C-alpha cells in the first residue's frame, strides 16, 4: 500500500470537486457515515462525547454526531472553540446536528462530561495540523482530560489531534486514540513513531473518491505487504545452479564477536543466496568454521595496502558485500571499510561497526561507486548525525530522508516501524515485527537477509523494504507460535 502527505489530500479533495463533480459536503457526509459504520461494532448505548474544533475535521465530527443522535445514541458535542466551524460545509454539518436536536455540552460541564464518558471521539484538528497546542489552552486541557479517562474508548477522526501527519512528530498534548479512522488514504505520519503509538488501530474509511482519482495522486511512502513481497521476490528457475543466485562477500566478525557473523551468514543463506564468502583473519575464521558449514572462508589481513587490495578484489567478484557485523574498531579494519566503500564495484550494505567506522569520515559515503545501504539502529544513527537518540526517535522519517539525500545512500533506520529512505526521496515504512525482536543479533539477521536479496539481483531500496518485511514477519510468526519472550 501507499501513504500520502496532507498536501496530497487537499489535491484529492479539489480533484473530486473540480474534475469528478463531487461536492465537498458530500465527501464530508460520506466520511462521517463510513466512520459510523467502521466504529459501530465498538459502540454501545453508553455516553459518547465528541470534541469538535473549527475546521473540516469538526464538520466530520458534527455529521457523525448527527448520525449517532439519529440512531438513539447518547451523544454530546463539546464545541472546543465555542463558535461555528470555518468552512461552509462544516457549518452546514454543525447546523444539521443542531436542527436535529443534538446536544451541546455547556462549558461549565466540559470536564465532568469527559470524566463520565464511555467513548470519546476526537474531531478537533485534521491532517493539516502542524505546530503546537499551548499547554495552557482549553484544547490542551480537554485533550489531557480525555487521555486521563483510561476507562473510555478513544477514537480519532482521520488522525489524533496533535500529530503532524507528514512526518509523525507529535505535540506533547496529543490525543491518545485506541482507534484511528483515517479517511480515503493512509497518511504517512500515522505509521512513523512517535505518532504511531498515539493512533491505536488504524482503520481506513472510503469516502467516495472515484478509482481513477487515485491514479492521479503523488504518493509519499510505500508500505510492503505479503502480496508485494511474493510478487517481487526473484523466481527460482528450474534450470539453475548456485551461481544463478548470486555471490556474497562478508567482511565481518572479530575474534570476540563471531556470533554476529554466524547469525548474519545463516540469515543470508536461508534467504536464498547461492554462494557466500567470509573474508577475515585466520583466528576469527577458525571460530566461524566451527559454526558454519556452507560458506567459503578466505583468510586475509588488513594490516597493509596489499591486504586491503586483496579484500577489494574479492568484493569486486561478488554481487554484494556486507561490511561490519562484529567487525570491531581496529584502525586497519576502519581503513579497509573506507577502501571498500570508495572502490568496490559490488553492491554494499554497511552495518554495525561498519557504520561506526564512518563517524570520523562520514563523507566517504559520497564517494561510493554505487548507492550503499546502511542499517543503523537509533543509537548508531544518533552518533552519525551528532544528536541524541531521543531526537532521532522523535523525528525518524525526516532525519532518515535528509541523511539519505545528503550522503547518497539508502538508510534503513531500524526500530519499531523501520524507515527505509532513498536519496531520491522515495521512502518505505515497514509494519511487521514486534517487541520480542528487541534482542542482540536481530539486526545481524536483518543485514543478512538484505545482503542476500541484493546478491540475488534486487535493487537496494527494494531489497531493504522486502528484507525488513521478511525479517519482521518471521518475528511475528515466532511470536504467534511461542510468544514474544521466546
């Protein structure tokens, strides 16, 4: 599936009106009806409070309130800004609710109504929200009171108020929904942390856009699913041999960090690559050989230029090269990492200590012969861009995109809902995976899957997106069978 930015939603609305002759009021009423049908299984006849702002999101809220009122639900509206909405369409929905006998909560009772509510529906701000909600404002106080009612089911119309739907950043006074009924198209920011944790279950509501309209839009992010991965994975022809499925080089591991390479190598082999060569010093290889049967083991040193040229020559004979897992921080190894990045004709993926080797000379990425893939976790990425982990996690999407563009690489920013960003702005978000995968070695497995797909002929962005999906899906299957702790 694809996700869009808020500007694309505005374009879609205008196209629906100008090209397909669908009045905006019709779209608004369609939206409210679809939200009603979507959340109906979660509703009962208990007390419902809807928080309405002053924009078109409020129009959806007022029309939803009218529908609920017509179906004998006990619904009250809190008019957050104490006046009619701004647009003509939202004003019409406001009037329709009022004329139907709908109930408005008096200001003196706002907080008591929220406290007693069984269901709280947020229709304050829509997808166009950016900036902040002042903590001393009535809006912030109402949202805070709603979040503190832990017994109430909380539902957001289109997106929870306080979320920037383009980049996933959030205001500190953001509505925390358990269900988000997003309209017409998925919004990119809803799937990126920290926003994702405020959305709960995201349900898409069709508002009546013609099918042709969707083909005219510009999409912001791609989200891989099982159908896409089944389609894109290379088919394995009957008349094939080990060379058909690519050759990999791993420049990984050190004497006291061999497990990384074992996990990575097994993941690469199980992901279908034909041949795997591990290049490292004799002592490290002797340990790896006791755990791995399939790879070729090539003893190499990194102590001089001749040795580094030997590793480069090996890399040039391979379809893809993985640098870093458990490599360590020896200065000669760091020089070798830089040499491979600048000179190798192979597709490259750089992980773990390969990434750490870039910190003092990050511009070496710009000298790569092809577009390398880097796979940092948030702490590694924070070191790369000289900020805190908290800063990375609060703005994952924008920071990954900015880095990918500036340093001409594919960034796989690991973590919940991994972000994959390319230099040309193309972006993917992965939705598979679970907290049980938060364990040492998980990233090594991911690197092995991605490099295997690269070696089998996939383009870097596709390999990274498919690899992240496969990695997370394997974790989800495991959690389903034996639990996250297992």
